């Protein structure tokens, strides 16, 4: 499953700064979606901070996990047919903090609204892909000699990082995914700490806001 996640995230091993480098968007407007996001970015002191990326990425992690968690529980018999929808919403509430806007019963089959469920397409790959995306990014930034905040790193035009990436890509499917991962990162295990490194400035800012405004954390 981790192997199938590689293709999903190779294109994501980038930052908004990369996009401005290749003129997809001007630096001043790179991923500036809303005044809220803009204020967070300004507070972080970065022209393009991790707040924008967080809006796209972090919220997908719990959903990426719960889809196949629900499916595994169904296949194992832990969840019976008469509880399919109930079990689905229990996981959605547990991992995403979301509740249905109206009452749902077993007459409904809400998991089926996600194509991957009736289509029998594995979904864990997207959860793992997010972890790999930042593990790739950190490794390539280190290879490029960068030592600053991960969210400010751009490997655009760096031949050393490109050669390292090419060495992994040239393996194709000839090696198990842990060996391919080692070629790029020097590690054979998935490591989510790179994701935490990327969003560390944002977490610090959010912790400060929660404390300052007495916001309750969780649901």
C-alpha cells in the first residue's frame, strides 16, 4: 500500500514557493485563499506559510485513515450489515469531529457516497501519501544543503536534489518500497515527523491563539 502512495505524492513534494518559481502563480498571490489564511501567514512572518497548505492537507489525514478502517472492520465482521452506517458516522465523529447535519439511519448508506468504497479502491494510500510527501520534501531539502524552516524550502532548480530524486525514480518497481525510500531519504521506515516539522510554526501560532482566547481543543 505504501508503494502505491509514492505516485500519489511525488507531485506533492513541493511548497508554494516552488510554484512561484516556475511562474504558476506570482509569489505575492501564491495560494492566498482567504483573509484568515493571510492573517496566519502574516503572523508567521512568511510570505507563503504552512497555513495555506494545512487547509488542504491536514484535514485529509483523518478521512484517509477512516475510510479503510471502516472497510477493514466490515470485512473482518466486526461491523455487521445492520450497523454499517452507524459505524461509519462513529468513525467520522471520532477522527474528524464531524456529525451528520440530519439524522441518518441504516436505510442510508453514506460510505457509498465515496467512490472508493463501492469501487473497491484502497484508500489508505492517500493517508500514507501525505506522510511520504513531507518525508520526501525534508530529505530533498537536506540533500540540497538547506537547513532552515522546512516550509520555506524550495528545491526548484537544485541539481543535487534532482539527482537524488532521479535515483529513486529510476528504480521503478524493481525494488520493494522500503528500499526505494532508503535511496531517497536514507530511511526504510515511514516517518511522520517531517509533517510535524513543516507545520511546527503553524502549531506554535495555533497554540498561542488557543491559550490567548481560551479555546477548547477537541470535540
